[in-house]
């Protein structure tokens, strides 16, 4: 049943993505509003799919690639829509919604039945680890999109090429400040995720730190984001901040996907 | 009766300012001029528009050529202030052409700077003034309101007004691409060149909060600073203030670079990397182009800005084409409405509608009554026809009387009361 709702959300994601790309090219407000409606509907349908799976197992389910992708896509869209309430940034949506569509589509394609969790993971630390960590990922993904747009706009302004400036894009200052705030939120949640994660590790495996590739990469990314947030006061902003945001997200993508597929450890599917 | 919209006028294209200022109406003379224009024989409705770029006498006339000639004469005798023959500067638009002209004026397609937003407000004001003295009627009311809605439609459906088309406004446009808001930003104007002053003026109008002015001759700096409510800065000390400036405008006659990478680098350090927008409007250039290679600094010289402005002009021209198509479309709709205001088609439509209803209802009844003899059928026919004719007699007589008098209110009302647009047109 859950896969039915997930499938149902796909056309809504796609329509939203197309509308937002149209919005960026024609700079009219209507496609943006249509896209937001479709995105909200997709969010509800997709949320239903996740809820049904969670209900079947009785806790947050992230023990398969399908669940990870699905939850991540859902949180990215939720984070973007929450941001959209305060900032009217259709352009960011033009990157976020295709990303969400592709993630959800992949989740749909690798759909698998739910497996019950090993008993040693059935404790309160699991949701306390998974929820902030995934929300942190999702927010960093939105920051990644903002930074890409910053670099695009920055390059166009720098090059002074004729026909270079895109009309619909927000100002550099707006993007830079927004990026900083979004990264700060992501950082706070990600930090919580790491702390609760190490507590979870202590409870289930008996050690806070086990030198797992996932742990190492996550801490590296955490350090990168920490540097980004700290160096703003000495003038590392703008392009440099955008590049750090992108680098940090790249580390997370490697740890998130690459390790699941290449070096499956405790974080990737098997949960030994 | 005929409703011919006639516009006689002159504008920035047909008449030089020396002529326009002779004809332009003083504010207190407007009401009287409106009344006089309306009083001209053959003129049913009137509205005068008089801005610094145009004077337009918009009328609805029913006496074709004669009325046109009298309106032209009126403009010469009542508006031209000194013995000046304004005939060569006048244009006359009638019918479709006049409607199109009014729509284009409202949409700023006929403006000196195409897309400028003021004209619509001005037009609304002058229309309201004419309404105030009661010289407009059904045709002009509809025509003006349509013009306003066309202007609004063009504003939302095209980008005709959203691009900067001069070097100075391009500078402001770029500033808003770099900065989120200009209110808390400070500009530094170096030198007293004309272009620099113009750009500074545009930036202030664009909302820049604070301004510093520096010049080799300090007195000039003080003078200019007073005009801009800015802070004068001694030329030798300006690098000390550089870090306070978010926007730097260079406009000096210097032959060597006055802004160099080390200077800007120092300022950036103090600014903690907050972005700087450097606008170099001098030839030869004042700012070392290598400054642009620094992070968070954007240097634009006069050619770059000219390029942006030209791109925007091209874009605006493309948008104007789109706008012209919208105007054509709307002129068509308006003329269709106007043609309905003629009496004969209205009477025909009214009769057709009543006849269609009569026939429909009669058939329905006949189908229900079985065994109707031809005679009974004939009786029913003449009964219903008589009822319809009796009911329509009064409104049709009223319409025919209207034909001889002037005014269009009843005609419009009848069309609306009987919903003739919906069924009669097809």
C-alpha cells in the first residue's frame, strides 16, 4: 500500500519541478504558485507512504536503501517548503524539486518489503539519532542548492558578459545570508544526530566510536561546516562559503550513497 | 447614429518642447477647457489629457469630419497661448486608430521612455478630472477603463517596464543583483564627472542610504555633498574611508588608476569580506581592472554598463512587440462592443432574441397539446406574436428616438438588460 502512495506522489513532484523550471525561465508568478501546491500535495502523499511503512514496523524505518532515499527526499521537500514560507525563492525550488523527484523515483524503483529491526536497535536512541541526522542531511541539501545558485549568479556578475545576468535570481547578499542561516540550522541538527548516534552506538555496540567509514566521513563533513560557520566573522563569505557548503555536501553524499553501495557496514542496510 | 472616437493631440515626437509648453494646460484651466470641448457642436463626450510630454483631446463625436475640424480649431484658439500655428504639430486619430492610440499611451508604448510607469497614473488623474465635470459618457468611460486594464495586462504579461535601459539605471539594477537592500548601504563617489553624478543620483533614488563624496578640489566635493546630503571626504584621505563603501563610483579625470588591488584588498579585510560594487564611469578608466579578480568585488566599467543597458533595450523592444499584439487584441474587443452601440443592430438583436424565445416556447406548448387544428395553431401564433410586439414596442421606440438625439446610455442598458451580447451576436 505504501508504494502506491509513493508512486502517486511522483507525478506531483514532476509537475512541480517542471513548473518551477518554467518559473525561472519566464519569471512569472503563476507557475511558482502552481508548483508549490503540487509540491505540498506530493509531500502529503509521500508522507502517507512513509507513515504506513513506519506503522508496519512500529518505528522509523531506515534499514534499506529505499527507506533512506524516500525519507531524505521527503525531508528535503519539507525543509524547502518551510523555508519558502519566509523567503520567496522559487529558484531554489527549481533545483530542490527535481532533486526530490529523482530521489523519490529511485526510492520507488528500489522499493523493497519491510524487514523487522534487530532487537538490539529497538530502543529510543534510534529515532533520536535518525530524525536529526536525516533532517540535517535534508537541510544541507537545500543549502547545497542555494550555494549552486549563488555560484551561478556570482560567475555571471563577475564575468560581465552581455546578457549575463539572470533576471529572476535573488541578490548575492540574499543568497549568502540565507545559505549561512540554513547551514547553521543543518549544523545544529547534524550535531545532535552525531551525538545521539554515538550514544546509540554505545548502547548497541558497546562503543561510542568504531572507526566506521560513515562515522569518519560524517565527522569530516561536520568539521567542514564548522569551519564555514566560524570563518564568516573573518570574511570567508560569498563564493568561499558557497564552495565549502558544496564540499561538505559532497562528503555527505559519498558517505550516504557511496558507502551503502561500496562498503556496506552497520550504517548500510545490514545493521550487524 | 455613429460613435466615432476622435483624438486630436500632439506629443514629444510631433512637437518640440517649445510648442508643448505653449499648449499645455494649467491645472486650474482644465475643468473649463473640458466643458468647452464638450460644448463643441458634434462632440458628445470629452476628456483632456495634458502632461509635459503630450496634450490629447479625447472625444466621442457623431459628426465625423466637421467635428474633427472644430476640435483642431479649438486646440488652436483655446489652448495655444501665443500666435503660434500648431497645425503642423497636430495629429488626428479616429475610430480604430484612436482607440489603439489611447491604449498605447496608457501602456506607455507611446512614451519617450517606453515602459515608464508614470503615464498610467497621469492618465487616470486626467480621466477622473473629466468625469468630475461630467463631460464623459458611456463610450469614453468604457474606452478609458479598457485602456487602464490593457495597461495593467501588459504590465503583468510582459516585462516591458522591468528593465533598466540607461547606464545609470543599469548600475542601480546591478546593485540590486549584488545587494539584498540598498537602504543600509553606503556609496562613495570619487570625482565630480557628469556620469558619476548621474549614477549617484540614480543610486540615491534607488534607495542607497548613505553617500560620501570626494574630489581633488575639496570645495567641489563639499558643494556636491551638500546637494546629495552626503559626507565630503578629503581626496588624500579617501582610502581610509574606502572600507565603509559598499558601492564605489569612479568619475575623475585621472590618467592613472586610483583604485588598485592592494587598496581594495585592505578595505575588504576591514569589511570582513562583505561585497563591494565598483562602478568605473571614467575614460580613461579609474579602477584597475584586476580589482575584479578579487573575491566579492565586482567591477563594472562604462562599456559593461552600456552593454547591460543595451541588452535590456533589446529585451524591452521584444517585450514591446508582445505588448503591441495585446493592444491589437483589446482594440478588437472594444470595437466589437462599440459597434453594438449602434441602434439598428441592437433593434435587430432584440427582435431576434424575442422571436427565438417565442418560437421555442410555442413549440414546447404545441408538443404538449395534441390534436391542435391548423386554425387553433394560427391563433396561438398570432397571440404570441402580438404579446412580443406589444412588449417590445416601448423599448424599440425608445431606441429609435435615441437615434435622433445623442447619448448612448439607454442603448447600452438595453443590451445589458436583455443580455443581447450572449445570444444576439452569434
